[in-house]
C-alpha cells in the first residue's frame, strides 16, 4: 500500500502545485459546551495521558475530594496486576481553588498494546489506552485552538472515529480565559479521547492567564493541569513550556516550542533548542517536526506578523537541522505553505502548516491577503483537524480534514519527503547548532 501511494507522488505533487484558496462556506457557529461532572467527590474526572520516554505514560486526573494518587493497570479488562503511585497538587487563581490534581507515571509498557486502568482505587470507572508503536508507520493527529464548542465536539468525534497513535496540539486548549471552571469543563469534554491516546501539547496565548497585581504568575492552570515530559529523555528542557521527545524507536523527533516564553538568542529556550537539535542523528531519525503557536508564515489577515520575532530568532536553527515540518495554531483557519525559509520558497526548508481551527468559540478568521502568496499552497477558513502519517523513513502523508456539516472531509492532502533522504539537503549545513 505504501509503495503504491509513493508511486502516485509525482501526480499528486503536480495536482497540488498551484496555489488554492478554498471557496467553502462555513455553516453557522455553535454554542459553547459545558460538560458537568456526574460522579461524587472521589470519582476521577478529566483523565488524560501523555507519553514519558519510549515506554511510559503519565496519567493525570482530578478529584474534588482527597483521594490517593494511584493508578492500577493491566492488559486484561478488570485485572490490574500493576500499580503506580504519583503526586497530588492544587492551585488557586484569585477566588478559584482547583480540585486535587493527581498524576502518576505507569510503565514500563509494551508497544502497540491496550492497557486497562483505573485511578484513585475507584472501582466505578475503568478506562483504557493503547501505547504507540515502537517503529514506523506512526500516525499523528495535529489540531490547534480546540476550545469547547459544538464544533469542538464534532472535531473530537472525527478524531476518535479514525485510528491514530498520538495527538499533537500547538496551543490554545480550553479557552478558559481567566474563568477557571472552563478548564474543568474542557477536561471533561476531551476525556474520552485524551484518556485513550497520548496528548502532547504546548501553550498558546490563551494559556497565559496573567493578570497584573491580581495574579501576576502566568501559565498557572496550564502547568498544573497539563504536565508534559520536559524533565524526561535525553534532552530535558527544565520548562513545561517547551520540550522534545521521540517516537517510533527514534525515527521521528518532535519539538514543542513555546511562543509565549522567552525565545530570543541567549534565552534558556534558545540555548536548549540548539542542544536538542545538535544531538539529533539524521542517519537514525528520519523526520523532525516542530510545533509553535503563532505561525511563522501566514497569509491570513488575522494575527499577521505575530510570529515574526520568533521566526527571526529560531528559523535559522530549524533550517540548519533540516526540520521537515512546522505546525502552528493561533490563526483560526487552515493554511499550508510549500517548503520555505527566509521568507521565500526553499527546497530544504520545512513545510509550514497552520491548524488553528479545532473549534474555538472566537470563530473563524475568514479574510486572507489577496493575491495569495506563491508559497501558500492551500488555505481555507474552516474548522477541522490534520493527520500526519509517517509511512516509512522517506515519506509522510499529510491530510487536513474539514468539519463539513459533521462529516470529516479530506480537503487538502500532500506527501512530505524527508529532508534527510534528499541528497541536496542532507549534507552538513554551515549553520552552527552548538
């Protein structure tokens, strides 16, 4: 199957060569959802998982009342021969006090295996997750600016309906926007999906939630509720706002960057990124992808130029490491660029994709620059989600699925060839990563 798809690559590239602005008209907006808790104070809720290294998983959940931070798990439903103990924390935000936020790391786990688990010794709820595969092929879902509207629910249904291994989210999760109970309703909304496959996220502007004098510390809820593996692996960052990890036995390296923490040359994030990129062995790592929130390339009239400073600080590093693709959110529309670097097309630059269209309550960004820039291959103001299937060491298939009246319709599709397999690009670049 993979060989047949690769054989069709020249025709597909030819069909997609011309710049396209979709004329699709989005149906009317949908209301914000509010999912209520249906258990008692000790019943686990808002359960989600994230990968930790190659064979472990962090389980995070909340209880209103005191409960043990333990996870029991096994490979047979109803049988839990293994257990892990973790930590419990809380946070306060002005007049709001969170529930008990528990997390525990389970493992070592076998790849491509379904595990059944329960949290806090609660016998009323059994959940399950499947671990990612240890080799290619590997399937990612990529979705940004999710929110919690009727369109979010539609997106989540489409994600769950088709198999995948891991979800990547480039910021703007709950759209709580200072009103902390919205973090709780978001956690309940996404739990059926986020408890079954690992969700790897980075922050957006809606996660900052800093109020001068009243609550000057940023990212309080985000850091407490969505702890990522920033302290794990061969390249710990020391910050929950940026980190990296590998999947498929090291065949894919994923970099989650922070658009709203210092990224300038000499900053902790910039120094960490240099170290992280320098340790990648492209003879073993077929694909490298990065996620940011504010897009570095954008022909929508919304948020124009907001990613330019970060691009000026970091684009040269990503180009020198031959990063294959950069995914962003922030702009509430979809857009895919050709391989670009330095403001123009470059065959050795990353493919840039904006997927800030998960279903947020602010609506879509419908106004684009006209004429469409030559490097902008496809753009459409619509809700939806993307999928990146890394098929083998040389090719990955990217598809974007529009939420078309509750049907997931493939509106954009393109094969991405690994830059490590391109002789013109895989030679050592003159840009220093050290």
